[in-house]
C-alpha cells in the first residue's frame, strides 16, 4: 500500500477542487424536487463544474456516461443520470467529482425529494453522522481502521447496515488512490495516519441488508432486499489536529 503524502501546494490545489463541489452540492439541493429528471441534474452539474474551469471527474471514468452519479431510493451508488423523474417521497444520493489543476475532489450527499418518511430521514441523518463519527479518528497518530470501526458501530447501533462491496479511498492526482477505506471493522488497525494524507471517506448505508446487486448496465448498485440506501462523502486532509474537510 503506497499512500501518497500531499504537499501544502498540492493540498491547496485540492482545496480548489473541493470548494467547487461544496458549492455544487448547494446548487443541486435547490434543484431537487418532484418532477425533475436526474439527467437535468447531471446537466446542471456538468455546466457548473465546467464554468469553474474544472472537469467532471466521473465523465468517462471507466466508461461512466454521466458527470455525476444519481442513485435513487434502493440504488446505493453509481446510478446513471437518465430521463427518470424524481417523485415526492424519493431520496437521491448524488456523488460528485471535480478535476482542476491536476487534482481531484470527491463528495456525495443524499437529499430528500419533497416530503419523505421518518425512516428515510433517519437513514439520511445516520449516514451523515456516521461520517462524522468516523473522522473523530482521522488525525495523525490514529490508525485507518479506527475510522472504519467507528462508522460501522454508529450505523449498526441505529439499526442500519454498512455496505461491504464499496469503500472509501485515497485521492489526489488520481481519483482513486491508496488506501482503500472500508466502512466496517477490519482485522488489525491499518496504516497509521500522517499529516498530509488526503482521504475520501464515504459511508454507504442500507436500511436493510448490506448485500447488493449490480444492474445489467454494469454500474448501478442496488440493495438486495429493495430497501433504501444513503451515501455521504467528503474529501478530507489529515492535519496535526482536526481533519480539514475540503468539500464542506
């Protein structure tokens, strides 16, 4: 495992990529309502990222056709933008990436569409908070898998499950770098965290079983039991103290 430590100059470039996504998340949140298509959201995202002098990290990545991933209800991750119209009561996870100055940023949010159920709201809230529980251990001198264990503990205490098939990752010049960051307990403690590591930590949480299936499109992952899922991600920097969140 070769974890790349970023210099202050490199981190500053990643701040630019992250800030674009922070602003984009707010723009998309205002556009998400019943009747809007996920393809329309994709167009808004692509136009905004390009307007900032950046490129969408996901467009063409491994052949992915969209600029963002739009995963609705039981879709966990990698949903492809389409003419599907959102409906009142849906939830939608949007995964976003930007590339500028030779570096990537990556983040994800799950949004309510209109009025949603109490269970869906709890799912969104627990997923988000599990990220913050995890990053309590995202500091120099801690070990990577302490983050993983904290995420799982919080999610399961709240009656949900964490996805095993997809994990967080390092990020920098490449969208995906070492280390892989599971959201569930591992054997051992993992590598020690050092100042200058940049990580994309992203709990993916299911209301029911953690098991999933991938649709015939080769991208969209759905829950095996048809219950809903949520996703929350930020790109963070390990510092001497609290982690710096580049996408928030």
